[in-house]
């Protein structure tokens, strides 16, 4: 695990995750609330050393996966953090074979610090996006990918030609094809754009540290979604 502090009370733990000969990476965001409790966003193949490093940041209190497509490490996550609630979208339990708490009703303890929004119009993933208000950090799963600029060979070809991301950042063609209700999806995106954020942690790839709201707006418009800039 590579653990990096992204902002005050926000860390990023990065893991390899290979698929189709490409390391897409698996990002775990760790958010520390004001009372010291931790929200662990996404599961991964946590090692005992990883658990020690995470517990040094605060008290693990909630584990979550934000989309139906992130079941790969669900069992490992449950085993590593067996004594805390595991939140996920409706239907995740049946896919992953683990017990979960519906993410639709976010814990009341998050209300003042962590905002949660389900993306409408995409029932196959039921992705939820998060805003850590204090650090102005948007945390997403598969809404955007952001591959390193030095990606080469098969990885670069696949990302640019197959996923349809010539700039190595944006919404993949695969996600675009899963959107069933364009109006509902656009309405959700406009809510996100009204949030006050300056950086984005993506589920796969590198965080977007500069001009994050413009990057998201441009990426969505490239896929035909006319969203507003927000604040």
C-alpha cells in the first residue's frame, strides 16, 4: 500500500489492480471526522501492516464501497474490518456475497462533514459520490478515470482507443453506455457541480489536484452532458 496525505484529514491508499493486462489501480480514500473516527472509502487487499497504518490515523468506524462494480475486494475488506458497519449501494450484498448496510441512508454522524449523493440514471452501477466539506475533496468511484501521463504501450492504447480517453482522463465509453436515464444523470451531475471542491480522488488512477471542477465539467461535456460550473 502507498499511503499519501491528500489534504487535512484525507488520505489516499493506492493498490495495484490488474485487468486485461493493465494496472487500473485501486484507490482507498480515508477520511477522518472531527471526532477522530475514520470513514474508509473502498475495499482493498489490506495487509496487517496496512491495518496498523490506517489505525494510526484514527479509529476505523465505517467501511464502504460506492458502486456495484467494486465488489472485487469485498470479502477481504469485511475480514479486515469485521467489527464496523460495511455500507454499499442496494444490490451489492447479492453481488458480493457479504452483509452490507444500504448506503442510501448515510449515517447521521456524517451530516456536518461528509455529503453523499447517489448518481441517478445509471442503475447498473448505482454509484454514490462524496464530498468532504472541510478539505473540499470530491471522492468518486468510476465516474472518471485518470491515468498517469507517462502511461505507455498497451495501457495507453487501451485507455485512449478502447475506453475513449485521448487525454487519459475522463468518463469511459463503457460507463457512458450504461446510462439509462440521461435527464436523471444530468440532474445528479449538476448537483455535484454545485458542491465546493478543489480536488478529486478517483477510484482508479491518480487524484486530480488542480482545476478539478473544470476537469470534471469538461470531461462530462465531452460525453454530451451539459453541466453547469457551479460555485
